[in-house]
C-alpha cells in the first residue's frame, strides 16, 4: 500500500530509487576503570583512533571528483580541523589522566560538554553545528569500538541509484553519495542549515531531513519517491503515482535547465521595474556559486565561522584576510558583511568561557548587544571591515538592532577608527555604508527612525517571524506555528518597506522568505525591490520576478494589509499568487 512520510526538504529535485537503510551500529559507550600503569596506553589508543579518523577523511577528500568545485572540500576540511582542535582531542587526554577511565568514556564526556554549549545557542545555523561535533566524535568512537566501516564508505559498494535512509549523515557521507551516484537521501534528524544539507544542495542531491522514524516504516530495497523540494517521501508507489512523479521529474529537469538562460538576464518585472538580486554567502563554496548564477552582489556575508572551534577570538588580520578573499573573489561586486551575530552562550569552545548564559539566551546578550559589551570581540572585526572597504564596494550590517542608540554607538566607534586610520595613512573608503537588520518586532515598528539614521536596512525574516509569533522555529513541538503569511508578520514587513521608501533608504530582505518563490510575488506587491537569497534559489526567484507585473498585484497587497477577515485575507493571498 502506498504511504507518505513528511519532513523538511533541504535539497530540491525528485528521485526514484530503491531504499538502502544505513545501520549505524549502536555505540555502546560504557565507562570502565583503567589501571594506573595502563593510562599511557589508553591515551595512545585514543590518539591512534584520532589519527585513523583523520586518514579516513583525507581518503574521502581525495575521492571528490575533479569536476566538483574546489571549495566543496571545505566541508571535509571543517571536520579535519576539528580533529586538530585540542578542545576535542586533548581534553579527553586530561580526562583519562584525571579519572583513569577508558578513552571512549573520556571522549563522550568531552562531547557532552561541547554539544551542551551548542544546544544553548539561539541562532539555528550555529545550533546545528553540534551535528559536526557528533559526526567527528562518532567517527572516532567507531574506530575505538572496532566497528566495521559503513556500507557506503566501502569502495565498490553497489549503491548507484539507491536512496539512503539513515538517522543522520555527515558531510563526508554527502561526498560519498555523489561518488557512488546515490539518487537521494532521507534522514530522521538534521536541519536545513546543517553542513550535510548545505553540501547536498551544492552537489544537487535531493534530500529530506527530519523524517521521524523513517527506518521504522521503510524496508530495504523498497521503491521510494523523494521530493526534495516538497519534503515528501512516498513508499510503495502505485503505477499511477510513479507515472505522475516521473513526469514531474522530467518537467523539473527541463525547468532547472531552462533557468540557466536567466543568468545574464536582468531582474526586471514584466512591467519594467528593476529588482536587485543579491546572494547570501557563508562558506567559500558559496563565493563561486554566487558568481555562477549571476548575483549582482552579496547581500549577507555571515562571519560567525571565524569564531567557531577556537578558544581565542580571531585577530584583526584574520578578519581582514577572510574578507579580502571574498571581495577579490567577487571581482568588484558589492559585499555586505554582517558583524558578529552570536550571543552570550555562543562562544562554542571558550572565547567567552567565563560568561554565564542567561535563562533565555534568545533574549539575552547577543549580536550587536554582545559586540558593544565585549570590545575585544567586536573591535578587531569592525577595524577589518573598515580596512577591507579600500579594496572594493563593502558595506557593514549590524544584526539584531533593538534601539537607535545601539546603532549610534557602533557608528561612533567606526568613525573613531576611521579617524585613527587617517592619522596613520591606512586606506579605507570614507563613504562605506552602515546599515542594520530589522529582526526585532519593535525595530520593525520603529523602522522610520532606523531608516532616517542608517544607510540601508535588511529584513531578517527568520528571527522576525519567530519573535513576532513567540515560537522557536526549530522546535518540533511548536514550529508548525512558524508562518511567514501571518497577518501581523506581513504588516511588520510592510511597515519596514514603507519606512524605507518614505526616507529614500534602501530596504532588502535576506531571510529565508526572500528565497522562497511562494512569497516572491507577494513581496514584490508589498514594495520589496532588493532580495538577498541563497545562490541555489536565485534563478528561481528571478524567473518569478521576470514573469510578474507588479502593477497588477499592488492593489491586492494593500487590501491584504487592511482586511481583518481571515477568509478574505487567504483569498487575496491566493489571488496574488
């Protein structure tokens, strides 16, 4: 009998193939004492396992096809760097010495410490970095426990055209999936911002995550249909369902192939309104992707990676070098660098180890608040951004603004730094723009004040929506309430766009809503003219833009904002399309 399972679609495309269930043998990690004279041998066993894990990852890295963009290797390099990090590999050594326990248990203790820090993080992207800790630790543990390699890691595995079903997968698994020509993957856990999901999108492998209990319902070699955009997995499809999805797959392949023609085309609506289409980037792999799809610049460069997996904050020179590479890679396209957007609890491995997380980190000392409180964290970054502005069109963007005073304080600090650079003959662009993100509902309601003071605004819908509706969007218990089309959310967005229009201040949107084609026409009707999206979504958004006559739908949007009838509201949204 045909059945369907639902999760989160993380990598578009439709795949049809037989299921292969990845059985991760349970890691039965138990504590047992180690005799004093055997402690050194236990430490040596741990270090040998770390070395073997490192060699395994290097072997996987070498399997990356030559045709794959070079920066894809950055995903494996992240795990290799973690295997060099003393926080993960040397702290267990101290635990073995102090507690005289086995290597597996010491590694588990340190894993729990690191994951505990990540679990407190408010930013969904940073919170999912705990997955990387688990992936690396599990690789070491399997070696310590003498577990056999997983089937898809063995050379010559007959997995071509199969759909992998697992509890979770690592970035290394994603690369091996491409190497083994695996059709798609389905996991019981994971999120849209995990490294595996990001890499799957880059490699073009359809995937659905968060399909709870998938391995309970799916049998080995069962025919599956995976809709990586819709987040649907269909088992035991009948002939009619198979024909339907095969036809959809042909149509999608033709559609995505046709999108390539839009790369060099201007983003202009059918009634002549020009739209700016920027890219969101966070990894080196995204730099080239943004250029490949014809992005007109970078509307959001996330800088949190520089602060992760380390106990000392990055220096000014580290910041500068990272931003220099991006500016030069984009060859003159404008770049918007967002300043540090982590919170009181988000020091990951020691940068703010002495600071205690508040009872509610989401509402605590984070983002611009943290930067103002901790100059040692923020000032090197601010100086580096000002310096790199001499190399190309660079803008600075401040996250999580709540009050004008926060913006004023940062601007005053930047002006002081610029004055210092003038005295010391350090080049910079004196006209570098400073803008802010609107992601706090109070800031949206006071967008007129921010638009008057700042050079530009960017709506961060991910946080704005969850704060407006008072839900944690990655909490399975309440994330069904996360709704970009909530009337209150749309009014906050419209208020911000209108404020920018009245003040002549550009307003962009860089949240996930901007890259979802279900909302493109509505956002255009509300007056949005600057979109910043993941490179993989840019051409789809451009396609909708070029086939939209804004003048036809703007009156409908005004009626959407005025109506108090939910039935009328839904009818108008549907009419806009």
